[in-house]
């Protein structure tokens, strides 16, 4: 098996990098999912009597943006870049006023005629999502782009209000949360709501073509898949929320008036309870694509990982996961986020008759098929020639067309199933245990018991241990405001 192309760039690392925006389970408490379902196969909608959710009479689709960071701002810009009818930003919500203001400023600079968000439709705080969604009517779209801790309750509320949804990945931080999301997904289908999710690669023409060829037998029976996301880190500064600060790491220190909960919310990629951790939040795209290529979800996972740099927050900075499918074939997932290391952001498939590059890099997938497992020019039998479409815009085009023409389109269940697959890998790495699909789907482990009631006065879900504090429990944290990493064999996530 050949290594990935050492000259392959890791490509763009975010929606913002790719877009260059500034320049232009079951419906209940138990999840009954089959890992042998065809990845992405939609469930049939509820009967023909389900209500039709069209755009308004003037054909304008209004958006309410919930979560005004880079992903949310970029998602709105993508919606503005579609064709077929007018789209307007109508309301905005965020936990933090400055983030909302920054997003609004950027969107006005790029799309002044498409932004209509007066102060009375700008909402801040933990309940802001309700106020923004309440501004919408049937046919409009709630854009859910906070981090994953809040995705299920926001999605649940939007579905209850009867509005269409676009929700960014990732989708849930633990098993009870993903079950909650999947229950809302069932209701959204019964209501004939249109739901798009941030798995834009499903809408990439290049990836669609190579995966169709794989399904048609171009590389024979798929027996091995390899997915890589290895590039630089996002570091978390130490938390020095109490007196006697000693910044030995020479890193940025949060302001003294920021409480620990706010600190964790403002450093989401470093805290598993907020974002689901970077293995899920950043790597779930690749997991979804690999399972799409295989046509199945994995049935089990075992994994290893570790934290070489304590600035990674309360997670590992590298993960290696071996997934096993029902037929015994394998998916290997590699995720590492460190400076000074070899980088790639790529996906590969191997079969009984050859191999395929599914993605060379984020911005330029350049899929190819080879007649052997030696991925060299002499073995090449097919490559995708045209420049790929912009999948970020393509996913919005599909969603908005479905709304305007009342066509079936609901990606919510597949998003939840992909989240279960990603949870399996993180659980296996953090606990050191062999994890099955059923365990990942049905676990009662929960990071935050009542996320719905969280306020700025709520205690932070995890805490570091200060230097010299002998009364702190062993798993409460390290010195100098550093948060503890998982300890395989001790850590519980199942």
C-alpha cells in the first residue's frame, strides 16, 4: 500500500479559507440504527399529506443565522451566492455581541443588498436562538452554526417551529445528544421540512464521480480505506482564572473578567464538551466520505492517541482509529494537529482490482483511479478532468431548490449516523476500549446533563488544577491552568 503523495498540500483548513469570503437512531431514547445501511440513503418521507413548506409568495427565502463565527458567516455567504431566487439574512443570534457585530459587518460589506438585520432582530445570549428562529416563517431557513454542544436543542426548536434548516457539522458531542438530534430528524421528515447539513463534499461533482465509479466496481471489492487530516494545531491558552497567575507557557492569558465557562466557549476546539473535539468536528467529513465510498457504516472501532502538547486542551493532539465494517474490511482514520510535521488532508480507497484517490486536498480533490495499489502515473486508468464545482455553494443550491420546488431533501439522519461513527472513534481512543456501533449509539454518558438550562453563571463543566493545590482530585487538571487529557483505561465516555 503506497503512502499518500508527499507533495500533496493539506489544502484549505476551513470554509473561510476555501471561500475567501472577504473577497467575494430512532425517534425515542434508544437509537436503533443499522451500520449496514447504505451511507446517505434517505428514508422515505412521511405520507403525501405532509405539509408543503415553500418559500414565501415573493419567492424570497429568509435566513436566521444562529452562531455568527466563521462557519456561520461563510454559510450565509454561500447561500447568497446561489441562483433561483432572492435570499435575505433576516435575523442573527450569538452568545457574544462582538461576534455577531463582526459577522454582520463582514456580510454587509460583501452583500449589502441581501442583509436586513436591524437591531431589533439581533439577539445575544443563551436564548437568542429562539428569538432569531421566531422571526422566520414556513419556507424560511434557520442556519445553525454554533458548536456541536448546542446543535441538537437548536435543531429541535427549529423543527418544532416548522422552518427549514441548514446545520453545520459537527452535530452532537455525546450519545444522548445524537439521539436527541435523530429524534428531531424523524420529526423533520414527518413535517416535510428540508434539511441540509455541512457535509458539502457530498455535493462535490468530482467526489460524486469517483465514488460512483467505485460503486460500479472500478477498483473491485473495497477492502481498505484511509483518511487523513494532519496539519497544524489550534492551541488553547492556560486558564488562570484565580489569583497568583504564573504564565510559564508564555502564552496568551484570558482577561481577568472572563469566567471559566466563557473561556471554554471561546476556545471551543480545545474542549470536547463544546465542539465534540477536533477528531469529530474536523474529521467527520472524511469519515462520512469513506463510509459513502464503502456503502456502509462501521460496526466497531479500536483506537490509540495521545497528547504531546498540553496546549491542545482536554483532548489528544493525535488519533489513529481502526474501524471495522460488517464484512470485516477496514477504514483507517489518521488525525494529527501539530506544527513542524508532514501535512496532508486526503482520502484513499483500495479494492481487489486497484485503488482510488478520493481527495487530494480540500480545495482540489483531483480524484483518480489506478489499476494497482501503487499510485504512480504509469498505473493511472482514470482521473477527473474538469475543475470541481464549489461544494459549499452547491449544497445550498440543492437545499434552496428543494424548498422552492417542494422536492424531497433531508440530510439530517445521515448527519446523525455519521456522528455516531465519529463518536465510536473518539470513544475508543479516549477510553482505550473496543467500541461497537451499539455502544456508541446507546451510551448514557453525557458531558453536560442539562445544556438547555446553561447560562453565563453556570459552572464550567471541567476545571484545571492550580499549582500546589493538593486537594484537587487527580483527574481535575495539571498545574498552571492546563486541562487534563483523557487517560485510556481510566477515562469514561461510554
